[in-house]
C-alpha cells in the first residue's frame, strides 16, 4: 500500500468517517503509527484519542499524552484541547 493511500485512510478517520466503530474498523495500527511517526498530524491526534480512550489499543495515558503533545506542538487545536483536559483531570500527569 503506498504512502498516499495510507495518509488518505488516516485523514478520513481524522475527519470522523468511521469513528463509531474504532475497534473493528481501524486500519492496521502499525500503519497509523508509521504515518504518525512521519509527522502526519491527524494520525498523531488519532493515536492520542485511541490511547486515551482505549479504543483498539490498551488504554495508556502516557502514550496518549505523547501523541497529543506531538500534534499540539504542530498546531492541532483538538490535540491542544485534549492535552489541556488531560492536565486538568490529572490523567497520566500531575493535575495542573
């Protein structure tokens, strides 16, 4: 599968298509992870959501923070908001 197709799949997820059934319909986690590691912001945000909610992966607030922070630093408003909520609620970090 070429890189463009992978990015398109992640972009569709980022815009809400198919999010109702994460665990069954999420494309291979390794593909999303690979795209996120390449710096694709929507994929980074999606990984943050997946880890924060435990959807399709084991719930892991430290991983959620990592991916939210990467996306937030690149200007993703949703990631900035979710990162702030994690600090406000003390999820994976000292409450602040």
